[in-house]
């Protein structure tokens, strides 16, 4: 049955390799089980329900990717997108979490349409690579400032906007400790470095009396507080249009980059460097986002951590199915997830920020018409506390700089259209 479903022999793999790959991938991305509920709970969402939604959305996404697309790529609510959901849309712009879930749902539907109809290559290829790099770096810096804020390392200041917090406070010490542990273990290529860092800080805080142990296992909490609670009608407000596009673009770029990156690592690309069955893979990702919104979590996306499972031997969808099973088992560890303090996840956020800002090394800094929009995207996301604003200003600056520098013909129509749309929004719907 497994051979018929996953074509193991054709991919030169075995059940043992696939299971090992699945376990490895899960260990490298399991931190989302702790981080996502903690982050989304700040919007007023029930933390237990978000925990269940996170595990279920990840499991369903992995099953679709494994059984339908037959790729060793795991999915879960994405880092960056959950931060934008919480700090940008709900706490920053003042929308309810129900409306924010509605925006996630609509972005997922648009993603499905892009995947089904033959426009996905046009959309992906028409966006300049420099903007994709700038958006990735901006999200990384966005995560970084959130991490520093959650740990109390950076605090607000009436004169300078932000300033250094009390580094002698337990939260700051634990935040740095978690980051140092994760970075060191990642350098040593220890599987599950992020999860080990989070749990280590949590345990140390418990021993020293700075955190309480809520238990290890129990029956899963009720998902009722968030299940189908999304407000789709509220998401049709004019001010939410750029938010929906932000969710869509980040998910689309992130997924496309992950698919190609993991595919290259696992030698899954064809002779032209393209990923076979990319339509199925994109449909798996977009469908998981729609389902995740219904369950009660931010955008579900493909994880670059899947590369670790591929390196361990995973080559087919069986790897993703193994990850799905492990996420379902995780449903019974809700008390442990609820015991994780914000400062314990701050180190994980800061580490992910390091990975994402690494995209700046690929920017052509000698071409200022490419580099300037990258800097605009990277700086405005954390400073405006909005991924949507960063994306919008990046498109506007790219189009205008290229036009004024005599390179207007090199810019795609879609970039001009989006730039015009964002200008209209800023001027008439601020």
C-alpha cells in the first residue's frame, strides 16, 4: 500500500528513511506548537483552542501535501504571518481576531485560485527577486523586534521611541539564554535545537521559581472558542485589502521558495530546475490555509525546516504523513504548551529572524535601484509594526525609482498595478 501511494522505490527510499525524515522534520519545527498559541493568545483568542487549531492545521496540511502532492514537505502555521496577525492586524490596526481570521481565509481562497488557474507562474515571476528578498528580511526584522520586546530587552521610550530595557530582569536574561542555546545548538547541527532551547529555558525558569509547571499531558482542550469564528464579511472592509494581499504574497513567496529549496536539496527538481507537481503542492498549501482559518489559526504554510527531514533521508509524501501523525499526538501535550512563557519563545523568534534576514546577502547592493526598495521593505516592517505597510512601500518605491532612473520598461505591469493600488490606498484610505 505504501509503495502504491508514495512510489518509494522510484524515489530510491524506504519506509525506515521516510519515518526518520518525518521525525527529524517534526523535531525541527515542533516549536510552533508552543510559539503560535502563546502569540495568538495576545489577541484575546483562547490559548487552548489555538493550540488545538495549530496541531490540527499542521496535521491536515501535512496529510494533504503527503497524500495528494507526494512531497516530503511539512506544513504548519507560519512564523512571521502569525506575528503580523497578532501585532500588526489585531493589536496594531485594531481589528478583531475574528476579522483577521476572515482575512486569512480570503487570502487562502485567492491562493487556491492562483494555484488552479495558469497564472501562478506569472504572479511568481512578475515580482522582482529583490522585493522577495527584502520582504523576507523585513519579516525577519519584524520578528526580531517582537522577540526583543517580549523579553523586555527593548522597551518603549517617549523621546527615542525605543530604548534598552532592564537586562538584569529574569525575562531579559531568559530571552538571551534561550537565543544563545538555540544558536549554539544550531551551529552544532543538533536536531530540534529550537525546541530544546525553548524547553531548557522553561525548565530553568521553573526550577528558579520564575515560572509555574502546568502539567505534561491531558485530553486536548476544546476548539469551540475559535472553530469557524472567522468574520469573512468584516474582512471585506477597504482597510483590510492590503492586509489580505500581504497574507497572500508572503504565503505565496514563502511557499514557492520553500518548495524549490527543499526540492533542490532532495534532488526532486526536473532537468529544467522546476518542481514537478508544483500545482498540487501549491494547492496543498493554500487549502491548508483555508482550513486553518476555519479551525482558528493564522496562515498555514510550507516549512523550510522540511529540508532537515530530506537531509535525513525523506523523499516522498510518507515523510509528511509521519509529521502529521506526530502533530496529532502533540494534541495531548496542551498543559506543557500552556506552561511556556513568552520570554522562552523570544529566543526562538530571534533565531528565526537571523535565518530570514540572511536573504539580504543575496541582494545586488551595487544596483541602488534594486537595493533601495529592499531597504525600504526591511526597515518599514519593524518600524511601522506592519508587514502590509512594508510590502506596499516596497512596491511603490521600486516602481517609482525604476521609472525615474529610465528603467521603466524593465518593470512588469503587475508591479505598476500594485504600486498604483497601494498609492491610492495610502492617499484615500489611510
